[in-house]
């Protein structure tokens, strides 16, 4: 995992394989990213409202994520 030396925020993580994961919230400026869907919806706090229109699943979904194991 890589962390910000100033605030300690998680900036990326690298596991086995060819992908590095970068949280979209760490990017400054426009990224062009869009939401494909929401995973682990069964565990979300009751104070979160998920927007309609994107896929939702109660657990992990390989169609919505790229997981490096």
C-alpha cells in the first residue's frame, strides 16, 4: 500500500498480478470516471443513499470489480 506522507491517506495498493488499485477520490481534477455499480450494498450505512440506475450487489461481483488476489 502507498500512503500520503502528509496526511496518511491510502493512495494506492498493489497486489499480485498486473493491476494497481487507485481510489478515485485521490485524483485531483476531472478524471472522466463513471460509476459502474455498487458492491457490498448489504453492509452500507443506513445514512447512504445509492443513486438509481447503477448495478447493485450485496457482495463482491467480478463484473463490477477487478480484484487482484
